[in-house]
């Protein structure tokens, strides 16, 4: 599986930082400055792992995640926020998030979460859900 990651964040600095760090780690990275832009991108391109900020204008990360799940996309979705205290982990899980991390970004933590995500996708592929 190609290790493609989509990063969604409304802050230029965060997007650039993530793009730099994740590229250095060997991932293929795309960035979007809003959920709207990301959803348009997802119409034509598949991303196994999506990392999204939570607090953004117009649409927050939770609503973004819900919309992705509504379209039945099976990507691993990881929340990344500087305000974890504002979000109940249970609420994030219910919205469809697979994982959540806090800013400031720690490179080892984000790498581990991404690798876990890709591993989880591999497991799912090997043992398809029987629903
Ligand atoms: Mg933000």
C-alpha cells in the first residue's frame, strides 16, 4: 500500500510543518486548508490515512469526519488538535475518528499513529468485515 496521507488544517504554519515532517518520514503528503477543499480532493483521490485539525472555520473536524463516514470511505481518520480538552474522546469516536493526538506535534507520536493506521488498514484488508 502506498503510504499516502492527507493533512487538513486551517493554519498555514501547521500544514507546512506537517508536510515537511511527514515527507521526511517517507510519506506521500497532500494538504488541504479546509474540509471543503479536502472533500473535493477526496472525490477524485483516495487517501488511506487522513489527519485533521478540529477547530476550523465553516466546518469543524468532527463534522468533516462525519461527512467522510457518511460517504462510506474507509480511511483511517486521526484528529490533531491543540484543544483536546474541548472534545470528549467518546464524541470523537462516535463521529468516526480512529485516533486523536494533541498539538504541539511530536514527530515520534505522529509517526507511530500513522504506522498503526496503515497496519490497521492492512488487517482490515486481510479480514474483511462481514456485515
Ligand atoms: Mg485550526
